[in-house]
């Protein structure tokens, strides 16, 4: 029957209870849902214990998979799993979120810690001989829309008082930006605006920034970067991304992301891509820093045209001249001072020169942004993040693993539950695990 000797709930009910434990925002909400939906009275502590127990077992399975992957030869990794058909185009994206733990973080003197998350995507991108969209989409040239976009992604541009921007409520194409509630929704609205805007030439200028996603799998952990890198490489391999015809690794400019990339992905042909929207954020902030609106508009449009065309070296040259004009920032200056913003943008673009060939990425049908990752972090945060939520490391790891599993199109949690039921046969299974010779009794 697959029933544990110390757990009276059936395997099917265990799966449902643990699912409620991570689907909703808290264990008390899971308890209310179990009363209403399952017609089974379970207290919040019972749901917490069941969820963390199943989560710990899932973490143990994940660690076994990572260990097995580390033992594979380079040729085995290149070939990919034998029972998986490689996609024609795949992508890996990574980012991080925030959660609170019971123990204090000695680095920040708070209870806030970072967790790490990743997407392994199969996408519908098509390769071609020419850049399918050589001209900048209209919405990236519209300063009001970009101001809204950069405020959604980060605070660097929004905090520049010299920009003089108010929150945009609509774009020239009539799309209401106030309807967007997250990064994914905002990108969808902006893409729609770009597609409906009148083209400047016979070629449409509204190509979406990311190819259509066919399958999404999520990896997440509270562990360190080394553990996360191994987990990510293992999952990407298991999904057949290593032998894919075309594949990309998309991330923002954080050094940790690119250290992870260098450790696990170059031998397998993954193309490193700097997230375009983060590049736009820095370019927009530097163009508007210390300038009135009438002057910053033409400068921003010139710079973003160069970025889109892969000519970022020209942006770097003008940023260097602007830095010489303003001077270097002092240690006492805030992050929103013009000198600090220009310095940060210049450093950012210089450090990412090998990851900004956007015309080539478009030609190969690869994604230009990690916006899907941004929206996934928000989904994970719904369960993990909250001013009243404090996690132990083992409990948090169990929950983030199960939450990530519920977001995967490959449905790993259902596969795990089926395998678990087959390997759990009550008393005799537990005896055999403790004493391999028990079957002779």
C-alpha cells in the first residue's frame, strides 16, 4: 500500500497535504483549505510536519541526483540522458530572492538571507541568416514607457531626480501600463505596444524580447552558490538542454551569476547573454542623470539604438566622456547622484562586453531577457517571503524545494510521489532499510 509505519495518512493524501503546504501562503491557510477541500481536519502544525517531511525526502532525492551527475564523464554530459529528446532551443536563467531565517545574518545584522533560483526553459526560437529585427522596437525608444519599465525592474533609474518623470499611465499605442502587476505582465503589455506601433519601415519593429516558452522547470535552494551551481547543471542536463542545438544562459550583471556560468556551462556551448532590460535600466539612468528631460531624451535614444545594434562600445565611449565631465564620485555620495549613476553604468557595460551581441542572439532565436525569471521569483516569494515568516534552514529548504517542484512543467513532484509509494511498503520496508538480512527471516 505504500503507507509508512509512523504516518497514518495514505500516500495520496500525503501528496495533497504537502501540496497545500506550499501552494498557499502559509501553513494556517493550508489547514483551512484542507478542512474545506479535503474534508479532513488537519491542524497547521500537522500540515507543517507533513510538508517538511516530504520536502526533506525530495531534497535527499535531489542530492542523490546531483551526486550521480558529478560522477558522469564529460562525454556522458555532452550526450545528455538517453531517454530524453533534446529540444532545438533551450535557455537557463538565474536570479535570487529574499527570505527571513530564525538565525541572524552576521553579514547584514538582520534576519534576511538570499535564496537562489533558476529556470530551465525549452523555447520556440527560430534561427535564421539575418537579424529578424534590426531596428529598435518603438517601446524602447519611448522615454515614458522605459521609465515605467526601469522602475519595475529596479530602483536605480527611478531614484534619479533629474529625470523629472511621472508615472506613465498609457503609451502612444493606447495600452494602459497601470494594468501590469508584475514584470511578466509588464513585458506582455510592452510587447503588445511594440507590435501595434506603426513601423518606421516595411519591416515590423515589434519582435518580442523572448521566444515563446514551451516548457518551464524551476530549481531553487537556500544553499550556497556552489550547491546551487551543481543543482542547476544537474537539472539542465536531465532535461536534455546540454545536447540542444541552440542554448543560452541569460542573467543580469551580478558576478555570482557569471561565476556559476563559467564553472558549469561553457564546455556545452551555452551562449552567455546579458539581460537586455537590465542593460536598458543602466543606460536610461546614465542618460537622464543630471540632465533636463529635453536633453536626456535624444541621448537615451541614441544610446539604446547602439545597444540594440550591438555597438555598445560607442555607448561606453560617450559614458567615459560624461564621467570625465562630471568627475568621479566620492565615497560619501549617494547611489542616486549623477556621478555615481554614470560611474556604475560605465563599469557595468565595460564588465559585460562579451555578453551583449544582441543582433547575433536575435538571429539565433535566443531570448534577450530574463523576465520569466523575474516573475518566477515573485511566485516563490509568495510562499517564502514575508515580514512575519522566519524559517529554519532545514524547514525552509524543504519548502522551497516543494514550491519549485509545483512550478515545473515536468511535474517532478508527481513522479516523486509515485516512486515513493512503490518504495514504501509499511513495516517490512522499514525493517529492510534498517537490516538488509531481514528478508531471510
